[in-house]
């Protein structure tokens, strides 16, 4: 294949892959008491204000492997209004994006008082995102090609996420639609731009329940389903999380299994075409100590064909403050801050 043609095809693939993850990628962050990062309706839903910082790195043995950093804050003002903000940076090889989301949520209480949890929440986030595609160093200086621009290609855009959450005693359900607005952008700012689809809409649904086993520990099975509108791709997470209270705080951990509901075809040894479905196994562990939270997550891709045998590592740090005196009379850690 001609080298210049290879470069153009490579850039188009990188761009398409990068923007298929418009906005914040959904990994397993939400399992570290970080639901607001996925569902805007959870902004200010808890009885304390929350700060969460995450750092995720994939494949330490691969250069320029994907990495993600997020910082978010959410809090309640008054009885019914919640607010939040998210800063993030997502990098994947020559593609990167930096963004900011601002959130407003409204919490409607159906409870007779402030102890029995029965709350329906609505949330909306507006995001402003800058995307970068680094084209530097790809062209042959002895025979330059005008299609390959020796610069960092930048693009700015905005979008909106909306969602609702329902918390009833130990039950909870969340539904969020991400990237509602159609947004068309050009890859290259020249005479022959490569234009992407204007539909990056994604649907996310969560459902879970927490129950106690005597005074020993609490178990929280949950699922998360997500689907993209344009590519018709979908995945489902099956999660089990356990909590154990101690004098110093709460120790928690569990395991998550993610599986794609769509197969990807590949050729093995150039002789046959096979299909495999994306699978992640993710154990996680953490502790709440007074107002602080520390969590660690490791994901392993259990497929026969992978880019690297290295795993996905993530650290989560959190701090809760401004705790209100009332607590819900239920085992509901997402809204009952320690």
C-alpha cells in the first residue's frame, strides 16, 4: 500500500474511533460512589456534597495508550436543587479531548418525611468540549502531501445530556440520554474534509438493589446497559458490590463483568473469519474513612484477540463535606453519605 494512502486511512480511522467516544467514556467509575459522572440527575442527590477525582490508565506496555482523568463536584442547594460540574481529559494516541460539563438537577420528594427515601430526580448537563488530532510528524518531509497537515487539528463543540433517577428505599434506577444535540464536524480543515456523522447519541440505563445479610455485610447487585444510536452497538454490565462497616469506616469491593452484545469480526492467520464479543472482568476495592474515599479498579479484557495483555488501572479519590443532619432510613450508600 502506498505510504501516503496508508497515512490518510490511518488518520480517518483514528478520527472515527476518537469521536465514537464523544464525551466522557463510561468505564466502571460509577462503582466507586461516582454515579454523578454517568447520570446528571444524581447531582446533589446525596445528603452531603461530593468531590471525586479519578485517573485511569490502560496498557502500561503500550505507547500512547488510552488514559482518562476526571474531576467532579456535586452538591445540594435548598431542599430540591442540585448542582454539579465535571472537568475531564481523555487521551487515545494522537487523539485527545478536554471538556467541561455544568449540571442542574431537581429532586422531587414523595416521602412523608425526610427519613423514608422516595425521590424522583431530573438532571441536565451542558458540556463544552475541545477535541485535538495531532497530525505532526506523519508526513514525509522529502515528499510532502497536502492532505496530511503538519499541525494539531482542533475542534470545539457543545452538547447536552439529560436524565432521570428514581431512588426508593434500597432500590434505584437511572436513565440518561447523552449527546442529545446532533453535531457535525470536519476532520480536516482543508479543501477535502472528512465529515463524521452528526449523531453521537448514547442511552444509559442502570438498575440496582442493596440488601443486608444480618449485621455482617450488605450486598448490592446491579446492572448497567448502554447503547449508541448511530453504530447500534450495545453493552451490559453485571455487577456485585459488598459493603462491610467497621469502627473506622466502611470497606467495600466487588466485581463487574461487561459484555458487548455485538460481535466484531476478525481474520485469524489470514484463513478464516471469526467473531468475538468485547468482554471485561473488573474487580474493584475501596474504603470510606471518615469523610474520605479511596478506591482502586482493575479491568482485564478476556478476549482471544487483544492489543495487549496489560490491564486497565484506575484510582479514585473522594471527599464528602457539608453533610446534612438528616439521614435516610435505608441501606442506600449513594444518597447516605458516611
